[in-house]
C-alpha cells in the first residue's frame, strides 16, 4: 500500500480522512440536527464555494443550504452602512408656518409664487417642498384653492349638466359595437345618440348635430366629456354654438365623469338587455330619449 500511495505521508492522510468520514457517518445516524453557529456557517459556505460539488456530500447540510448560505455571504458583501452626506436641511417650524400663512391668505398663489416671495425674504425653499407641505395640510392647487370643489359644482349645476361617454356591447358573433350616450346629471335622463362598429370624429360630430337639432339641449349649460380623440374640434363647436360650455375631465380620471361611468352594461346601473348584444328597448321607452333613474324601483307591497 505504501508503494501504491507513493509516500507514507499521503497514506496517513488518506487513512485519517477515511476514519473521519466514517465517524461523521456514525454521528449522522445517532445525532439529530446540529446547531451551527454563525462562524460555522461562514466557514462551511466559504469552503463550499471552493470545493467541487462532487465532494459536497461530506458536509452536514444539503447542497441547497450551502448555496443559500453563499448567497447570504454575497448579500453581506454588498451591504454597507449608509452615511448621510448632508442633503437638504430640515425645514424650521417658522418657515413652515410662514408658507402655510402665505397659502392661506393668498389663495391665488401657487408654489412657484410662494417660493419667489420667500426668496425675497432670504429663505430658500424648493417649490416641490412647498407643494408637498401645502398638500399635506389640505391646500388644493391655485388659483381655485378656496373655491367650490368638483362635487359642489355638480350639485349646484346638476340641472344644467349633460355627461357624455361611450360604452361597448358584444354581440352573439363577438362583434364589438360602440354606443354613444348622454345622461342628464339632474334628471338622470339618458339620450342614446347612436350605435356603430367604427366610431370616428365625423360620426361623433354628426351625432352631436342630431342632438342639437332635436332640441334636447334646452337648459343645458355644461357638457362633461373625457379626452377621447374622437371628440374633435367640430364636435365641441356644435355645443358652443348652442351656448353649452364643454368641460373636459382630467387625464385618466373616470371618477370625474362618474354619472356617465355608472351607466352602461358594465356599470352598477346598467340597462338590462345590453349584455348579450344590441336589443330594441321595451315598448315604454323611447330609443332617443330613454328615462332610467339611478334609484332602484321599489318592490310592490305584498298582499
């Protein structure tokens, strides 16, 4: 055996390794799960990254555990304490009170104007911090900071507001139809303006003309619509000639046109019969002037 091993030192080392491995197998059969310290994990993970995977069977843990420990080592390597490099100094209470006072006493001043006024006093504050402070204390955007809110405007002008929008209907043959309708905010009276498979600005403008010719804009002062590209300049001009002011909702703000969004096949106040495709309205309804209040009808009394 010495001749095969080449030297006595190599043979002693191999025999010692064989004995240690056998003792390790005996301990694995008799001892439960060992409790490893943090130093043990670091030592084994470091050796596991150097030792080939074919010899990982000598470890007490599974290869997945070694890989997880090694990933933790890599995370700790790139983790360092963040040292503050200064940054913006905190805003003093005196400056905060001055900004809030300017916003309260000058409702037409925005964050840019307030920043300029503070610069005249030798106080340097960014417009972003001023806007954040004003919003946190309930100040809206200028110049309508102290004016009526959108809900108050709708309640006050409900009888003279007409909301307009589209909704889609899928037919039995999976053909998509686009329905253009307008609903009176005060009366909840719905006007079905038209149905088409290919809506464009010319078709939408013609439906607006039909609505104006039918004298259904009497008493209407405002028209609420979204920013759809099909509502072009000629479409708005039809309503302007009738004395109706067009109010566009903000971008991606369906709640601003909530009365129209609630009505349709997908809303809570959907018109029955539109989920399976276009159907004629019931005999009691006029397709050009369909009245459907948002309130649910009361059930008849039981005998």
